[in-house]
C-alpha cells in the first residue's frame, strides 16, 4: 500500500510525453519534437571547459549545501547588475535545477490548508508541487488576449488562507513578459494582503521585440522581503541536463530551504557548480546568438500559423513557446477518429504525422496546444508542413 499522499498529486505530463517520444523514436519513427522545453543548442564550449577543468582538478567532492561560495558570489553580482537586486551570499541557495528551487520554496512557506494563487495557464509542475505540500492551488485566469496578469481577478481570489502566489515571467507556456506596471500592482496586492511571491525567472534572457524583463523583488524592501526569486542556467546557457539553479530570498527563508535541501539532495553537482561559474563569468556571445535564432523561428512559426484558417495565436515576447488555439478543428474527424479537445488533437497528430505538441490541458487551459520552437528551422518547416497536411485532411 502506497502512502496516501500519492493520491493527492500526479506525475508531469510533459515528462511522460518526452518518454513516449523517446519510445517512438526507438521504434524507428521520425518524430519532430515541438514539445520539449529546452534549448536545442549545445552548452557553450567555454562552460564545458569549466566543467572539464573541475573534473581534471578532482573537484568532485561534496560542497556546502547551498553551493560553493564562488558561485554564490557571482549569482549575487549577476542579480545586482542585471536585476537591481541586493542579496548576500547567505541569501542565495544553489539547487538541483530551478525546479528544486521552486519545490523547496513552496515546502518552506506553505502549510496544509493554505491557498496558493496560480495565474493560468501555468507550468505543469506548480500545481502538483502545491498539492504535494498539502495546500490548495487557486487558479486565476490571465487576460485572454495578452496573457498578462489580471490583477482584479487575482484580488478577488485572495482569501484569509492565501499564503503565496507563483508567477513565471517570461512565461511558460504563453511567452508573455509581465510589464513593470503589472508587477507593481501585484506587489501592492501582496503587501496589502500579506502573502509571498515566488517568481520563476528562468526565461529571463529569452526576450524579443521591445520587451524588458523586470524583477518584482526590486520594487521595495517590503516586496523584497516577501519575494523568492528563482532562476538558473538551463534555458539561457542550454544547460538543462546539468541541473543547476538557484533561489534568492531573505535569510530566514533561505535557511529553511537549506534545511530541506540538506535532508533531500544535499548540494547539487560540484562539477555543475563549476560549469555555472564559467557561465556567469565568461563571454555571453553564445546566448546572444541563441536568442537571435529563437527570434527568427518565432516569427516564422507565427507566419505559418496565421496561414491556417481559424487558428489564432498571441504573439509571445519571451521564452520559446507559442500557444496557438486549434479549437476550430474540434468536432472534426481524422480518418474516422473524432477530435473532441486539445488532448485528442495532440495525440492524433502525433500518431498521424509524427509531430509532438503538448495539449493545453497540461497547463490548465483548454482549446490550445503548446508549441516549442527550440528546434532547428529545418525541422520547424517540416513540422508545420505536416501539421498543415493533417488539418487539411480533417472532415
């Protein structure tokens, strides 16, 4: 008999889809993955060299649970220069990816019975992490056209049980970049009703057009004190498999997070920490090249989607996702199989033309699918050709 808590939350649907795609590829099928939330670029060479040097130097022992001081100093410097945030090295904890930083943050703050606001659509794991803590996720729709935060709706959702809000900007899955004005209004709410803000800023460097990233903790000392700023190296430096992220907050919160981490994973990989040191201290040219390429792909996919009758898609200004609405095809059939919702659309599309997308239901939104442009332009063109062929065959 498994623990009762296993009935309170579910596994990640995006991870399950990644596993399914791997199985299909092992069977020899030519799958084009537009479902994966990671850069298709390799980790820059100078970062690899930093890791190789660590291995050669036998830097492979346990480190301090919150990360080596060299890394925490560089993170502190980065937060000051890029985000106008002041954190000492004792107010920063390196983690096993940003995912662990978010999990530890929720576990440190939230009690059973508490409520946590979640603007939706949202990343798949926030919901289940909140449930794991015994708390209740309270879903609040964002603005329908822009995917910006609906401050009025958020205020209506606040109760005496509200403990925190989790936001992601730039956003997964919408690509929205929350403006400074919107975040200042959210900060006012947090101060008025006394709740914490967990802000996931992992896509910070992936922004386009005239978008500007703004860190909510920079607004005031009061907002800083109630904010947990999460970031990492997976997206900006193509280091998803290195599992290195961090969280910055006041020392009381960080001490609690360190306590959780000391009894679970301990520190993240020593070698990955040295690679992260290289990432922050080295040239940023590879990042600039990657962002420019993502921007080209973004524009191309928006053009292709605009050519599909009935399909609509908001223009994202960050991350590497599109969230098009394919509901115009619901009720139609593909070779006798009816498409009732986005889950059917994604499943039948994968089986029929071997293109993998994530249905919006994974992110608590219906009618849409998440499409990642972290793939080569050649593959994106082929994928869109396949999708176009698929929808033309619908009856």
